[in-house]
């Protein structure tokens, strides 16, 4: 797996990987069925032809995003070319001096958002991440993702470590919240269909009175944009606040379906609702 990754990295570094997207698409016998299963769940109204087009564009886009991650690492001035939409929301949140949680999903090029934020707003971040099973690949992504202003927190870390980063160190906490959860006590929300959805951000926001911002990094007409949505402070209940996050992510997916990471098995085949 590591050597295959190294080949991908080399091709990405010379901007050839995205040009070979069709090879990856046609040879991917493992993830491609998951992609189409997810598309069937999310877009039952779309034709087979439309879903194939989305799937092909998804492969092409994400291979291109990998190229861009390497390019931005080599040439940080590229961050200055990113357009930000809804900047007033993050500026107001920073002025408030309250804890800030940035929620996003596996959408667009989420990898470049933290470095954009720390460069532009001079505000350190902590990002909750899942460890990659292959240690060599995991080491590579840690190197790409982190620096002195971006602290990586293992998803399995204690709540104490997360609270320390958010409250004591006053970092913006970045969370990808859209993966499936094994917690059957999690609230059931509508995310294309009724599903258990991770309530971690809702509970943290309730405990800390943090400002929760949803934001998305995507590419449109060859140019990156980071779109910040109107933030919220916890109110109502865990169910409602979690539904709000799921809806924000779903709405972006509907706008740009071929920029979503359809490769994860988010909607399991087994019975999820009890």
C-alpha cells in the first residue's frame, strides 16, 4: 500500500495524477461500488448516467486535490489566491474572544483550510483527525497537515486534550463531522436519509458556549473558494443542533456533488436505527 502511495505521490508532484483519473476509476474495484451505493442513497432521483458522471468527476477532482495539497506545500503563496465568502462571520467570531469550532465535512479540499486560516487570521488551530492505519502514510499526512500553528489531535484523544486546545490554548477547533458513527445513542437526523450522526460538536458547544461555524473549501472554475456560513451558539437541544450541522453539509453536497468524498461507507448496510 505504501509503495502504491509513493507512486501516486510522484505522479501528483508532476501534475500527472489527475490526468490519469480514468485509470484509477476503472481499476478501483473496491471503493467504486461504495461510491455508487452512496450516490443511490443520496440521489435516488438521478439517472444512472448522471451518477456515473458524478462518480467520474469525483475521482478526477480528488486526484486533483491531492496534487494541489502538494503544490500548496511547495508554494505557500498559493493560499493568497483563495477567495473567501462570508468572511464577516469568522471576523466577528474572532473579535468575540469566544471559543470557536469550525465544522466541515469530507468535501472539496478540506486539507488546505486550516493552513489558510492560520496564515490569514494569525490564529492557531487544533484539528481532530483519524489516524491512517499505514504508519508511513500517516507520517506523511501528519507532516503535510501540521506545523507550529496547527496541532493535530487524534480522534481517540481524551475530552481533556480537546478542551485544553479549545479553551486554554485558544485554538480554533477544526472537526470533520460527517463520517458514520458506531454510537447507537447518537441522535438520529436526516442526512440524505435518517441516520445516527456524531453529536460531539453539539455536546462540546453546549459545554463551552463556543461559536460553531460551518465552512467549506471547494474549487469552482479552477479557483479555490472557502465559504463560511452563518455561525451558531448552542441553543435548543442536541438533536436540533446536530441536525443543523448535517443540513449545512448536505446542502453543500447538493450544490457540488462531485466534490464530496463518496468513498467512505457512511450509510451502512446493517440496521442502523433502533
